[in-house]
C-alpha cells in the first residue's frame, strides 16, 4: 500500500518547533509551515519534487519531525492491515525499526513500542515467527473464515483475535489462529450477520464481551469434562450410569472404586425397577430368588459390550457393574 494510494487523504507533519500541512502534486510537493510559540520562525513554506525529498527537507528543518496521513476512515484499518502491522511490530529479527515506522506512516498509524531482540531470545519456549509466515497464516485464516470480516463487524472481530493472542503471549501462526477461533467462537465472542438472525428454534446467539478470564474458565471446564468423560467401548447403560453418578457426585473421582461401586448400584437399581414394572408379582417376599435372577438377566443384557462377537478379537467385555 503506497503512501499516496488513498483518495481524499491529508498529509501533515508535526515537530517540536513547527507543524505543517502538506499538499501533494504531480511534480511538486509543498508544505506550509506554522511555527510554534517560543521558536524562531523560519521559511513559511518548503517545496520539493516528491514526498521523499520534502520529508528530507522538513527533517533538516527539525530532526524531531513526524509525519502523519489521515483520510475519511482515519484511525481504522482493514483486519488484514492491522494483522500485518502487528506482525511487523513483533518480528524484530526480520523487520527493522525503520521498516516498521515506514509501514505505520503508510497506513496512517502511530508506531507502537516494539519488543527488544533480547526479550525475544530469552523466550525459550516460543521462537520468533518470521513476518512472511505470519502474513501468510493470516491470509489463509481470512479465507477460511470470511464470515468474520463482514462490515461493520470485521474490525471488532480482528481486535478480539489480536487481544486474545496478546493475552496468550502467542504469535500469529496458523495453529494459534485456529485455537483463537475455536475458543473465541465457543465463548460467543464473535459478531457477524449470523448473530443477528434466529435459528430454526427461534433463538438468537447472544454475543458475549471478550474476557480472557472467562476464556480460561471455559478451558478449565472443558478439560475437566474431558478428564471425567466415560471411556470408549462401554454399553449405553454403562455410559448413562457413569454420567448419572458423576452428575450426582461431581467431587467423586471417576477412577475410584467408590465411583465404580456407585455405577454398579445404579444399574442394579434401574434393572430392579424395570423387572418390577414388567413382573410386579416378583415384589412378593417369597419371590426374592426369582427377582434376583430376573435382575441379573436384565443387567447382563444391558451391559454387554455391543462389539463382542462382531469379529473384533481385541474388544473386551467391559462392564462397570462387575467393578
């Protein structure tokens, strides 16, 4: 993006001793200077053949001069431009301070403090991602998730993603962007045209403000759910008993003997209730033996691993009720 590629752009310069309004031209660029109080007045205007020459002349006038560009959308950038500047800011190994400042000037943005190379090198767990790799990753991310950049939501979603990466101390990489999208979407932080439409059930997606603390809490909740999830290969009744016991006794370790015993007792209780619904006469005092036999038969049918006898020799008959 060149310095003069935007229509209706105004150029300005500001120095300790003066401020200047810059007028572009085809062959001549000019600057009208206004000197600040307490400083000796110099030439009222300076002209040059192009912008670079004019900047050099103004810098010679006052070495502390800074240059700015504004337009109708001053202060706002497209999502990819924000990501580009951020990637350049953090890539101190491949992007010099001069290159970064020049890019900020071209985008009409104030340069931000950059991390030192020493600080980057002390981070042993995360190497610096080259700028080109970061830019490519962001472009691919934009193509995959075009719904995030619909106006007027694009800038808001972009800022949320960059804030997430900053809070997580992550650089712009394909893997980090995928994680950011996954967790921010799960936390309902993104806003898009879809959030303003009702689904087939008539409900709206409620957008939540970004909060890193809430992201961490949600991550811990998901990790706990995964750690306490029923193992694969269980029968449907075994799984239902597992979930019922864990829901009733969330503090009880799913790896403990007590947990397995509770699962066993739950399945036996369900089987007894089922048998008595089918054969209420077995509730009589003199029918205890028959009741127990009927319950055992139901339990065996319910908890038998459905993969047994299907040609999978490695499948074991895993039944919680046996402990």
